[in-house]
C-alpha cells in the first residue's frame, strides 16, 4: 500500500521501487495504482469544475437572472411579454438568445439572426456553430404530452434554481466520468506498452512473466501522465506530449524497470 501511495514519485527515479515491484506478483498493485491515479484525476476534475463554476458560471447565472425575460410555455406555444423580437446579449459572450413569439414557424436559414438559440411561438431553433447547421424542435405538446401538460415559466429565477440543484450532482458526476475515462485510457495504454516490455524482456537474462511486465507498464506510464496533468492544470507551461514522445519516455522507464533490476546488478545499482 505504501508503494502505491508514493508510486507517482517513486516510479520517477527509484530503482529499488521497480526491484520490489518485480520481486513479487504485482498485477494487483498495478490495478490498484491505476485506480488510485484515476481517483486523483477525478479529484482534479472536481477542482477544475469548482474553479469554472466559481469563476465563470456563477457570475454568468447572476447576469442571466437579471436580464432574462419570463417566457411561459403553454399548450399553444411560448408566450413572452417583452418587446418582440427580444435579444439577450451578453457583454462578453455576445448574443445568447433571440425570442420572437410573434412568429409561428422557424425562420429560413437566410433570415436566421446570429444567435445560437432562436425561439418562436411554436419552434426552438438551435445552431451548431462547428457544422454550420440548424436543428428545429417543436415546442407545442402533442398526444400524451398535451393531455398531461402543465404550463411553466422559464426565467432567471427558474434557471438559477435548476443550476443550484444541478451543481451538487455535477461534482460526483465529473469525478466518476474523469476517473472511469482515465482508468480505461491508461489501462489500454499499459496493455500497448506491455508489448514493448515483452520485446525488452527478451534481452533480460532472467525473464519476467507477462503479469509483471503489465504491472510494470502501469507504473512506467507515470512520467507521461504527470506531464499531461501539468499541461492540463498549468497551460502557461506549454507542455506537449505527443504519441512519439510518450512512447520514448515510457520505453525508457520500462528499460529501467527491466534491465536495472536484474539480480546480478542489484548491489551495484544506485537507489
């Protein structure tokens, strides 16, 4: 357990750490280490979310609450008492929404204003900037939706309430998404690197079993993982880790764990 806890540091320089890793079955340690590393990434993901919410989202929600006019969605469509068409424009992000409930259908592409969301009495038009496409949604209830329909009003207070209810869910969701994605990503990377370890293992006098090589690969990817983490949290460092550099760095640490831990070199190898 101690080795797993300090592995992000020990795997960067300690030959004795790799020697202990090879001396006993270590596959369980390898999986435990990936879980531990993935959990750390999940915590960093939550920290990043918290920074974003406190720095940007909270301020934006206050602005939205003060400037969004009430829009009531009824069985006949959307109703808004603000002067039509109403444009919701943020001083930094530009136009957010255009409301024109005096209009029934969605406008033609040539008539579409420069906004990501356009709301008419019966349609909601969403623009996909990256693809230059528009999607049109019918907001008038039909069938079962019409029978069970209850009018509701979308305004700043409604949106703020939804935001406040969503935030406590976002933190564990981000933790799980980041942790699971990172675990799968690094597990697949370790399997690929274990093939390189198999090749290096051919030149070792006392061959290591594949389970040890796979576990070794899980720890040897730590330097690249650290560089990727630093690149994510400190963009000003301008750290780049392409596939070629990642393979070179990880292969060097695989060589360290395979060749510098052979029994005959144990007494001559520095820690």
